[in-house]
C-alpha cells in the first residue's frame, strides 16, 4: 500500500517509469526519482513492496521510520540512507 502527502513546493520534480522487459532483466533499476522541496506536512508511507528506497538529503530535517528502525534526519550536510522496503 502507498500513501503520501505531496506537501512540496512547485519547483519539485517527481519522475516515475514503468520498466520494460530489458530493464526487468537487470540486477537493479529505478522506478521513481524526485527532487522534492518538502514542506512541513510532506510524508510518504509504503508497505508490501520488495524494493529499496534511497534518500539523499541535501538540507533540512525529517524522520525515516521502517519496521522498528527510526532515523532522525536533522542535517544541513549531504547524507545517504539506503533502506530495504
């Protein structure tokens, strides 16, 4: 299940793609990418999907919750979090 609140600025970009057979044959591939300038109510939640999610944080603050894992993202430096979904 996917739920989200796209509380983002107009300059944000969200790209989505449906992989073809050639892409599906690869060991990994991206189906979504985005550059989000999130506001205070931006949120996304996903369950029941066998995939990974990659966060690359440039600035700001946030919280990533997955299963029993919580990552507090208060940062003004670049950080990466790769989490299995």
